[in-house]
């Protein structure tokens, strides 16, 4: 990465939010972006060839690993175009559906007695896909947040830490299972790492969305930290302190429910512990924390880029108009999954939007569609890659 920084002009970052089955939405966006990159640079290029850092939380962490884990030819395990098929094939088995009456009873009972799903299929699937690959083996640097419930603190798994510290180099499968362990939906994950000296470290992990459902800021902080370390270690690396004009950031949301006043202060004032956990099929506390986490990150980053007049270097694509089943993280019927594909494809055609720093809402800006913005973004990524590959 140091050599790339030295030859290039930009630091490139991709970030994917958490959101369960709604990971299909950024999967659709990434398939479009990769197709445009292939038009520019040939059919064999992949997303991981263009980004210095790929960050992902929960379902975004799984997408991150699929795009950056090496196959037997040391190329990415999945092309972006394969992500949608992955969700269509496996989501119904990760989140098996019951009939409506049984589901309502099971939901209410499950929120009290245990997670809604046992997670066995997901664990088997991830272990089968990633095997014994470890975090340090990813083809580009990754940043995957999780949360240690025993220590009550976030754990940010990164490729660079894994390369420097054996105890921070777990199996990539353990990282994916950890960041996906959404409270009330899937069980937590416990594992241990061991170094060559016999030292061990225990991890008691739950979903990264508890700390950073939108991991974009975690990725930017990681880049800034790494450059600081490299500057201390390499006198010849002429890099100024990180500036937004040298960052090229693509942040993909997984969609949020349309603000229809689903909850209210009057309603919540009557809730006890169970009410905050379960309300008419929804999980208020999970919705509130995940949405607040994602929105606050976007607000902070938008503020930084807008204040330095570099807003075109930060592209956030998000749909905040979801209604009905498509706003769910786990209604994995074939019908709903196909609707989510439509959401992603329609999102490409929508006007490019940015957060209004006063209202906190996404508002269209007069700069074309998301599709057009991604085409321009692909051109910038291609130019950066060519600059780095030049003699």
C-alpha cells in the first residue's frame, strides 16, 4: 500500500453498511460499478483491484470478504456480479421463513428466550467458503467492525493489524460470523487466536452494527492512522497529512425505512424492556441504533467533505424510502429478495442525493443520477489504477 500511495494521487475507499438481506442493494450497485470498470480496463478486473481499503459491517462485512478473499488463483473469490445470486441462493436458508401466525408467536417468544435464528447454516456456509484463510491474506486491505460484548468495546478487524500482530490475525470466517451476529437475530460468536509464542486472545463477539453500522468513518480513520505510521517508518515516503482532496470514497447503504413516524415518544413512553426489543414485528432498539449509527457517520463525513469543497470525492448512495417487507433485514422470501434487486436497480436511476446538514435528510442535487455518478467514479478509479501501474 505504501508504494501505491507514493505513485498515486488518491487513497481509494469502499464501504458497505450492515443490513441483513438488504445487502442485495449494494451488491447490485457494485455489479454495475464493476461492469463499468471492465469496460474501461478489461473483463478480468475486479473491485478489489481498485480500492486500497474495503470496509464492511455485518452483511457488508460478508460482501467485503467475498470481494477480497483470494481463490486458488489468488484472485477475488467472488466477482461483484455474483453477489446477487449468492443472496438469492443462501438468504432463505440463513433466515428460514415461517407462516405468518407461527412467525408472530415465534418472534415474540424468541426475543425473550433466544435469537430468532440459530445461525447454523450461516456458520457452515461461511466456514465452507473461507476455510482456513486468515485476515492477513485478503487481496486488499479490509476493515470489518465487530463488538466484544465481554469487554464492551468495539473491535475493528483490519488486514494491516493482522499482518503486524498474530493475535489480531483470526480466521476470516470468524471475523465474518462475528460482524454478522446481530442481537436478537443471530447468536454471538466466541473464538480464540494464538501466536507462535503460545499467547492467546479471546473474543466474545456480536454484530459490528452495534458500534459502526456504517463503517466509512472507521475506514477513513484506519487510512489516516496507517499513513501516520508509514511516515514515521519511511523517510522517503513524501505524503502530507491526510486531506479529503486525496481521498476517493464510495459509501454504500443497504437502504432504510421511509420516515413514516413508525415510532413516537408517546408510544415509547409506555414500553418496558420487551417493548423496546419487540413491537408489532419490529425491533425498535435495533432499528434506532443501526439507523442512528449510519446516519451520524454520513453526517460527519459529509460535513468534512463539504466544508473542504471536496464533496465530489465522497459518493454516498442510499435509499431512505423503503416500505413494507423490503425494509426488513430478514424476510428472505424469493419474492422479497427479487424486490430488493429492483430497489438496487431503481436506485441507480434515481438522482444523486446528499445529506442536508440542516435536516439530516437525503436531498437530490443537480448532478445527474447515481448511475452517472458511478460512471464518473469508475473513470477516476481507472485513472488512479493506471497511474500506479505505470513505469
